[in-house]
């Protein structure tokens, strides 16, 4: 994936937002910020709302809907619906478990894809804490100097927006990337008026207010700026959520023994009781898994004796 990179083009939605260049006030020829398009997917992604519903005071929809447009167009992630779509899916599963579905419907457990990453769109606020973390201070360190202190969320007066996207590894809860985006009305090509956001992608995604209001368009460009930076950062890191988290723990379901080799004739390292936690090393031979325990003992255990820890 790291060798693939991403190619930047103007797609269906990119035509709309790409016309709206986010440029430095002293660099009129700065390149346009468009939706990055990846040749390979990085992993599965769920987009979640931030804790504070800040968008309501600006008469905007949830930024979750806006970010989903970017993710879908970019093809950098497989997008998972953990919102309204999931709620409907759960209703269907409830009908199936209640015997209401006809035979062969194939609706049941064990079919949902797991999210590798969660992406949270929020505002950068110099005085606010997000989830107990001072995002403004964190970004100050990232962008250098006192820049972090100048970030101030949304300003209706100056038509500016400073936003942040945070991507977290679901399995390890490690923060994989954090990207800040900025946009203001005077930086953008407003001569085209409503034609800039004239497509139907935003409305179809439930984010029409971002295309038909001035502040909504500014916020859109700020998030696009952040998303382009985030994709570039993640591609440089080249994470692999599954391979990076192969040491998922297991729990003994039955009594057994840990052996020095993958054979019951090998030397016994120790006895194992039900409920004991073990940590696979990733090495396997048939049904035998090499594991370690919390005391540092290492050996082989048949996989028929344990379950993945929940």
C-alpha cells in the first residue's frame, strides 16, 4: 500500500468542491484541495459523531454525513454504516431471530464486517476540551509555534472554520492520525455561486446544508482540507489494522496444559485452568498455537481448548 500512494483527481463530488480552492492568502497559485482517490483501500472505517453537537447552532447536519461523502468518493476505505443503516439492519436481524423471515434469507450473526478504524470529525476550539483532551494544544504542537492558540472553531463573522479529524484503531485504541483543516470565505472561489456545490451528492447523503449555506460551504472545505491531509498521513504510516493487532488474547475454555512443543508428548510447561488468559504469538502448527501467559511462560496449546477473549 505504501508504494501505491494516492492519485488526486476530481471525481463526482470533487468537481463540486474542487472548484473551491483552499489557498494561502499569499499564494494565489496554490494547488486546489480535492478529494484524494486511493488505488487501494487502507481498511474498513466507521464515522462517528463527536460528543458535542456543535453543528446544530449553525443549522447544519451532522458532519458525519459530510465525511461519509468524502470517504465514499475517495475509495480509500471501505465505509461501514454504524448509524441509521445499522439500526435498520438490527431490526431485520431481530425479525430473523424471531422466525419471521422466510427460509434461505441468510440473515444472522457472524456476517457483519468489523471496523478497523473510527473517524471522528470535530471542531478545533482553543478553549474547549474534546473528550478530556485539549485538541487545540495538541494541534499547537503539530503545527508548531503558537499556531495552535489561533485555532478557533467556526466564526460566522469572518466566515472561517477550523476543524479536526481524529482516526483511531478500533482494536488497540491507538490514535493513528490527527489532521487539522482550515478554510475561510475570502480564500475560496465564490464567483461560481451555488454551482460549486450544485450536485446531488450532499443532499443524497443528508448533508444538503453544507452545500446551500455560506458557513456550510466553508466548513465543507475545512473538512476536505483535513481529510486530504489525513489520507496522506495515513498512507505515509501504512498501517495494517489486522496485522498490527495479531496478539489478541484468548481465554481457556477447558482445563489443559501448555507444552514445550506442538505435541502432547512434549515436556509440560504448566497446567492451565479455565478462564486463564493467554496471548498468541502468531505461530501455529495445525491445531496447535504458540502462546505466552501473564508470567512470561511460553509454549504450545491446542486451539480446541480456548476461545478468543471478549
